[in-house]
């Protein structure tokens, strides 16, 4: 009997505390401010809905969020809704079969993260690609975060580091790391601003050479299409269109891009940077069969603080302000840039810094770039 009365007294105290906190909560337009903060908190049933907020919580089709532990499969042709961040844990897998569509609730900080030791395997096909897109009736760039992958390959940072968003570990000593397989995948409307900067639609942090990124379309993103931090990932047959930035590489990446088509990139189509310029390895990349269609503000290539060792082959470039921009620190690595003849059309061919660098590699030739000059190549027919 004593225990029952004690338990009842405790419940009354809790109830009084809840009522008191509700009374003390800041009220705006008749609702607690927690009903307008984009976070599920208080007594809310969903994000800013249910409970004392009183708003109806939408019922989402096949909701996704939280954590993947062990193995989860999204079946062919299914439609799923990403309602919050989704983390694939160590020794766990998310497999997505052909024809799956994942719609993302906009502006709630949702993204997919592959933790170290986890795997994201997406098996799209030309006939049934896998699509990530905003759930909004009026989707726009930056409605959701994107796909962020944390591998165990070497970077030029000592040990392992933490990502800016989510504080996920990345890096290590396994350049053969396998963290992700993306084949015939469309990523739309990514780049939500989190921690005061837009996320990349596809972020590869210490991802290794056994990972597969082949036949991927990234479009209508607010920030960078691809962000690479160290590692040895190779990317083939990419289509990047209508982005805030193109490809941003830093911290000792060593790999290649083959058959890449970029168009309508607002600024910084290619940016290379070394935060720890004196450390090894340095960014080192081979870029073959590439088409860039502008217009774009600034230079096609930006080398900042440490730069990169680059080998460029068979590029077709249209409507760009200048070819190369070098910061002073990167200038000392200019002899490590190997440039095969590049076909420029409708573009300025000057260099911003240094102005004395030879431009003999800029010729009027018949390069086809990614395959068809200014036109989308045949291998991108699946994106129509």
C-alpha cells in the first residue's frame, strides 16, 4: 500500500512539472516555440506536430530514419520516406534494389550517413534507377542533406578525424576500403544547410578504391555535387548538373574521374585544397574524358593551399571565365600539373595567377570530352 501511494505521489509530481513547464514555455502565435523549431521534442508525436502543438502529423509511406543495425533491404520498386538522419552502423548494411524511390522530408536535417565499417549498396539499373528526391510539392536545391560516407582509407591527417556534420569518424590505414556501391543512382535536391554550410550531395570521407561510384546523376544541389576528403575513391560516368559547386577535393585524395559530364555549375567547378599542405599524401588525380558546359563564374580549376598533382586528358570545355586559379602556396606545385590538349570553345583562355604560365595546351582540336562534346553522351541516356 505504501509503495502504491508513493508511486501515485511521484506521478503527481511529474504531472505538475509538465504542467508547470508548459506554463513557463515561450508562446508564439498560441503555440510553444518548440512547435516551430524543426525538431521533434517536448510531447510532439512528429516534427513540430502532435501533442500540445495540435497539428496533424502526416503519415509517411514506409518511413526510414534512425539506425541500420545488421542488414536492411529496400525491395525493388518500393517507395520509402526518409524522415530524419539515417546512420548505417559498423558491420551493418543497407541494400537498395532497382527501381526504389526514396523521398526525403524537406528541411528537417535528414541525410544518409554510412559509418566506418558500414556499407551502402545501391543496385540501380538503366531501366530502373534508384532515385533520391525531396518530398516537397515544390522541391528545390537544399531540401535535404545528401549521402555522406565515412571510410577507413588514408588521408593526410593523422589517425582518424570527425566530420563537420554528425561527428562521424573517418580515415585510417586501409586504402582498399569498401564502403559504398552506387550504380544508376539519381540524387536530387540535396545540400541542406547544416552547421551553417550546405552539405555535399555525395560526401566521401576516407573512402577506398574498392568502393564503386559509377553511373550517378547529381542535380539541383545547393552546395557541392561531390566532396572528397582523402582516400582513394574512383568515380566513373558521373553527370553533375545545376549545382552550387562542382567537385571539391581535399586532404590527400588519390584516384581518378573518368567520363564525367558537368553543366550549369554556379561556381568552383573543380576545387582542390590541402588543409595540411606539408603532409603526405597530396591530392593526386587523373581526369580523363570530361565535358564541362558553362557558363560558370570564376576559373575551371581552383588550386588552394597545397593544390594537387593532376593529369588532365581529353577535356571539352565551354563558357568558362578562365582555366586556372592558383593561390600562392599552390603555385609551387604547378610543375606537377600534366595537361593534354584541351578543346576550349566560347571560353576565355587566360590564367588568373600566375599570368606568365604557358597556355600551349589550349588548342582548337576535336576533343569529344565525355563522349559527344557539348551534347550529353550516349551512356547518359538513362538520365532522360
